[in-house]
């Protein structure tokens, strides 16, 4: 039985009613109907794109109205009444809902699980008071017209100028791949292109907003500083996961109201509502942190491209080492490639990359003689050095030579890492912590040794080898406290550090002016990884960390002293050879040929079904069942296999890889397959990832 209700129903004291189709943050791929009855005192009608408070089970939750209907299929006694419409907030636009809808369909998630979690918590609470307070605060600080004072901008070089011209001359949608070596002034291109487009919109009497995505929270302050300095009259907000809730709410609402002219943010900002969006910038577009690795596993870069296309606006993807995907699009002309070949600051040179053959110069305690000599020279000259080692902790494992015991985590297929300052063994996968054993747990041998080397151990060595040097370690352990990473980077910028040592945290984006030496301690392991993307990542990482050296303008005659020293056992490896020549195109083209030959992305499209269970057999059986669930022509489904790190925190994990040469065919298969999977009653927990980057 269904009820028919319409605006024409005879009034029974109540004027009119409607049925609203509402999506909620729930793992059900459906919208829910709620009845709206016009209250006498509030004649405003509900609209698509409004947030509403509704009863759901015994809870009250906030949902998003996606449709307004005359009637519901639900029986009248099942149709519950809406509780509240958040009219305080302007509606979310059709375009924004379409963006969420696309993400939901492409990544195979319910719309509600995409749209609602993308909103700040303050909008999703039971009470509207939080939102009202935020709105009041924003109204109070409404933009006062700032006189356009004089702003310094560097004179662009010819390549930068070409890039800016190309971007601002385009009409409608166009993706630009800004391929520029480290220090080539990509930021300046973003800023001047943005300035131009904002100004043009303003001259045409239109409103305009720019979205600028960056990979790392730690990079936002530096960039935010440059952007604010460049646009003193504009409102710049930043959005990232470390903002306090209240702040995040205000920044988001200010973007949604169109008050914020420029939104700077990490990946989550790609779903920010920006009604006047006119340009998107994705800095370091190749960076893996644009990929969200939990719940909605989306690529912010890919969504940004879709959004630009949807809105028919330009998008600039910048990188010194573009992703294989973008490089391919650049070479086929799908993206327009703009190239910056030189460092922008006057006389700043690309550092010289030297490979230290560790067969010849055997490292002692991790350091070869040439690296030690280079460090000493920098100390004597009062210059800064950076040492890169992508492994935190003191040693990746402990072991007993007498009996062969090693510090396995009892809950994971992984080693417990020695953290010496904290006096702990720590599993980086399940966070299990143990005291450092004073003797071997198996044979009682008191001489249990650390094996291998992490940042803490290198730090300890440096303090012994260079007692007067100011050594600073930056990694996830040293920067646990909020604000401590920023403080550490500030100290480096102020010149209070002689040797900076760190993981990939130090590789990205920072413009250290006094740095003339980069040492890479042990990069080789990535050369032999099972992951076909490991080479691409290693090249990007090394290029980026190398790019920290020699960025400052120097006087003539003082040049060419910035060096990058890489310790390796494989100096003739093509990856290192291309790096030495600063030749990313050579590396990238070789990589693409290999990928094409092996039918790997970007020449193939993949999805990964992961299963987790108490027993590996159950996980594998579930995947085998999933594999046979439906005929799959045009899509290859590989055999189920255990994941490399099979067990984490006592849970066994396995995966099933799907591949197709056609994105459409893969998508066409996934939708009904997901429905069939959801219908399976299984105790195995599973997730699907489209375009996985870690396989
Ligand atoms: P990238 O992002 O390409 O690595 P940046 O944008 O950080 O490079 O620029 C590197 C340095 O060059 C910065 O200090 C920047 O201020 C400076 N710079 C950029 N463009 C110019 C220019 N046209 N003239 C002089 N200096 C410039
Ligand atoms: Zn032992
Ligand atoms: Zn563990």
C-alpha cells in the first residue's frame, strides 16, 4: 500500500505536505523518504540541497535532501516526519551534489557516505546552535574592503610567462600539466594565473573562487603565508584535518557562502562547497597523499579533474615528477603540458647529483667517507645539510645471534621496531608496544642486537661524529605533539640547525634557503619492491628531496656547490642515472613503455577487493566466492591472494585484483557486482578500492 499526498490534499489545518528524499551517512545505498508538513509559522518550503534533521531508528541524524516528491512508496505508518530544516545554511548546489554523486558511483559507495562525511562535524550535529554561532562569527568579521596596497611580484621568466598565458587564455575546461623542475617557480605560476582569473571575473562583475590543493598539512603554513601576502585584499582560508572543529566549520562555511576567495587545502578540500569556483590548482599532483586510504578511498586529484570538467573551468596540475597517469595524458595532449626547465631564483642552480658506490666506499655506521667529508665541509662553511632516510625508529628489527630470534610482532606479519629514546619496541602496524627485552626471550642471551638503521640511530651517530653540530631529527615520532613539526621547520628556516635528518616529511616542498647538501643514506630497497609503483615513488621522492638543495639565489662564482649524494650499491641503475641527469622525461617514458608492455596502469584499470577475517582461509574463501559471483567478460579477476603484510592486529587479510583495459567496462561490472556482494551474508569484512595505488 502506498499513500498519495500532494499539495492539493484537502487542508486539515495543515496547509501542505511533501515527501523528501534524504541521504544519510549510512552504509545503505539508498535514500530515505521523510514527510514534511508545512508548519503554519514557517512557510518556507524545503529545497533540494538542504540539510535536515530526521529521525533514524532511535537517533536523530542530519541528512541531505536530494529530491522532493509528491508521494512515497512507503506505507503511511512507516513514513516518518522530518524534524527540522537547516534553513540557516544556503542550499548545497546541484553541482556539488553531482560531484558527490559522481564520487559515490565511481568509488562504489552510497551517496550519503560521501556527501555527509565531507561536511564539517558542526553541520552534522543534532543542534543547529554550533552552525548559528559560526555564522554569527563570520558575519561579524565580514570582509572589510582592504585598500589594494603595493604587492611585490617577481618578474616572471619566459617559461613562467608562457605557462601563465596559456592558462589564462584558455576557455572553459582545460587541464594543464605544469611540469617544472624543483625550484622552477611553479607557485609563482599558480599565483599569477589565479590573480589574473580572479581579476578578470571581478571585472566582468562575477564572483570567483580558487581552490588550491596541497599534499601536506605541514606545507600549508608556508604557502598560506605566500598567498596572503600576495592577495592582501582577498579572503584566504585553509582546510585540513588538523584544524579544530570550530575553525574547520567557519572556514568551510565561509567557502560555501562565497566569502572565501581562495581555499587552500589538503585532499579533503576537494569536496568543499565553493559556489563560485573558477579555477583549481593541484600542487605536487603525483603525491600519494591525494589518495585517501580509508573509508571513501578516493583520489582527490582525479576528483579535482572531474570537478573542473563539470564546471568547465581550468585546472593546473603541477609537479617535478608527474604521475604516470598525468604524464601519459600530457604526452597524448589530453592535458596541455607546460614546461619549466630552469630554477627561477637568479643563478639558483639545480644541485649536482653524485652517486656513491657503496661497494667501493663501504659505509661504516651507515656513512660512507665521501658523505662524511661533504657533511664536514658544510659544517665548516656554516651551511645546512639534509639527510634523508625513509625509516623511522632506531632499528627496524632486533635479533639474537645465538638462537636466531627476531622481534616479530605477535599480532602482525611484521617486525617490532626498536625505538631507543622511548625504550620501547613498537609495531608500526598495530601500535603494540613492549619494553626492550634485556635478554633474548627464547634463549636468554643478553646480547640482543639492533639490525639495520632508522632515523634515531643515524641521529645518535651524527651526535657522536659531529659533537658540535646542531642536529635535528624530523619524523612522525619527533613531531607527535601538535605544532611541533611547524616549530621544527621554523628552526631550520631560522638557521638554528646544521644537520637536518628526516623521513619523507622533510622531502616535500620546503624552501630551505641555506641548504647546500642532501645526503640519501639507503634508498636501494625500493628498487626491488613487488609494488610496480615503487620505482615511480622512489624517483619522485629522491627528486623532491634533492630539490631542497641549492634553492637560494647565489652570487656568481659561488655556484654549483649544492650537491646531492646518494649512497647506492647500484649506481648504474637507470633510475639513478636518470636522476643524475635530472631527466624525468627519460625515466617517465621508460616507465610508460614498461607499463604498457605489462598491461599495468595507466594502460589498464584496476580495482581491489580486500577481505579481513579471523582466519585467512575464511578471507580467501570469501574472495573466491566473490570471484565466481557473476560472469565478468572484459574484466580479468585474478586469484585471491594473502596481502603482503597478511596479519595486522590479529586480523588476516587477503585481496582480489580486478583488471580491465577499459575503465567503462570495469565500472559496468563493478556496480551490479557490489550489489551482489552486499547481498551476500558474510562475516568477512570487505572493502572495495577503485584505482588502488598500493597493491
Ligand atoms: P617550485 O614550486 O617549482 O619548486 P617555487 O615556487 O618554490 O618552486 O620557487 C622557487 C623559488 O624561486 C622561490 O623562492 C620563489 O620565490 C622564486 N621565484 C619564483 N619565480 C621567480 C622569478 N620569476 N624570479 C625570481 N625568483 C622567483
Ligand atoms: Zn636467542
Ligand atoms: Zn603489530
